[in-house]
C-alpha cells in the first residue's frame, strides 16, 4: 500500500485534489522576502482623528465691544518671559492667564517689543479662547520701544470679571500724568485719587509709559511702594526718546458711593485741560469696553473714519462717544496731534471730556496706521443719571 502511494502519478493527483482547499499565495512583489506575505494595516482611529481636526471651525473674529459689570472689574498684568518668539510667548502668557483668571476675561491690552507681526496676537487670542470655549475678549495691540526684560517680546494687561462684587461703589479712571520722572507722575496720580476721596491703596492697576527705561531706574520699586495693591506695568514708548519723559495712568476702586452714573473731576492741585479730565468716577452698573479702532493715514478725514467706526461699535451696545469716561489714544508720531485734537473735539463731550492718555508709540498692527483709539463708555440707559 505504501509503495502504491509513493508512485509519482498518484502524488500528483492527490496534490491537485487537496490543493484546491489551500489558500492561494499572494504573488510576491519585488523586494518581498521569500515566503513573506505583506499585510497593510489601516489606522482607522488616526484617520478619524485627522478628519475631526480638519473639520474644526476656524476661530471667530474678536468682538469690537463687550459689556462688563462695573462692580466685578478686576485687573492683572502678565509676567515677562525672557525666551521665545512673539507667538510662543503670547501662547504661554495666555495659557497662564486663562488658568489663573478669576472669571470671564473681557479685555486684553498687549504691548509688543521687537519686530514680530502684531496681527498674530489677535489670531492667537482667538485660537486660545475658542479652544477653551471661552467668550472672546476685545483686544488692543501696540508696539512699544522696549520692555523691562531682555528677550521679552510681549506683556499683556488683562481686564476680567471677578466671580463676586469687588467694586461695590464703582471705579475711577485716572488720566495719564505727564512728568519728568516716575516719582513725580506717581505723586500726581495720588493727588487725583485723593481729589476723588480715594487713597493709593485703592489703585487696581497702574501703568507707566516712559521715554527711556535706562533713564528711569527703579521704576517697579517706586510703583510698588506707592501702590501696593495694584497690578503694575511699565513700558518704553518708542525706541528713541520722546516727550513726555514719563506718563502714568491708573484705575482705582471708589471708596464712597455717589449717585451720578459718572462724575468728572479736576482736583485744584492738578492742571486743568480742555482736552481731558483728570479723573472720571463711574458708578454705572455696566460699562462698554472697546477694542482698538485704527486710522489709516494722517489727515483729518482719516481720523474721522476711525471715530465713526468707534461710534458705530459703541452704538451696537447702546453707548455713544459723548458718554466716554476713559480713552486711550496711540499715535505713531506727535506731528498729528493738532489735527487729531481738532477731530476729537467733534465727538467727545466738550463740557466733560473723558479721562485720557494720548502718547506716541512705536507702531500699530497695520503698517500704514498712524493712530489707534480704544475707549470705555457708560451705556445710554444709565448715562442720564448724572
């Protein structure tokens, strides 16, 4: 029998018969090892994740205005980072601010040193807040001549809403106080505060703009000793020296309640100007806060367009330029100041001009922008309570 099975003919028949039940081998491709059948594995999870990532909506544009509760306003200033490019430092700062915030962030003001693209700040803010599903803040971005740390690219001031009432009597905005030294400017802020019944301990944020960081030494020490409870910030306005040497501004907590929604003060020991008020005291339950509107060009018509856009932005939240209590105005050259003031007089209240800071800076987010402005205003619904 065994001998019979060994016959070549029978072996061929048996192999042909049973071979039909064996899986067919895949034809080898060049480079395949002998006997190896390559298998392609598709990572469906990775592909699915990629599809999800690609379908995410882009971050929304930042708003032009936000409405905030006055009694919950609180302020902070970011730390300076010594290393990294502008985008990396901005992301790191925002990450820390979101993590440590006491409530909803409503306004960011970024001062950028160096030559990075200022427009990236808005994009990064939109990405960071959208990713965390947070309400988007308004934004102001200004290029400065220098920051008080080598390698620092940006410092960001934050206005946010505390979870509880921290300013039950309202807040005061103190105009920038021009002086030849930091100590002199800070002393003027103290006079403005005391003129409104407040003390230096009531200051919530103090920002100093200096012509030269080198000429104004021990700035932080002077600020901290004068205003121990305030968030502190200081920057150099332009790379080259400018006038004034120093101008510091402040926001403070009002000590004693008053009935008007807004009150404008010029203490007798401070200069009185037709262009601004030294201190604006606000008890309105809500405030309208804007981002920066830019003027492209340096003629009066260009400034009018910026103020018209600002007026429309305020109107969308039932406010108007006549009820502005604080304005920040950023110029790239002092040569435009007379034309700017002539236009501004047609929009702001001449009887009660707002507290204001108007200074020259290195640049704005658009290369052809000569001027930028952001404001804080009282809504129409409460402005009548004067």
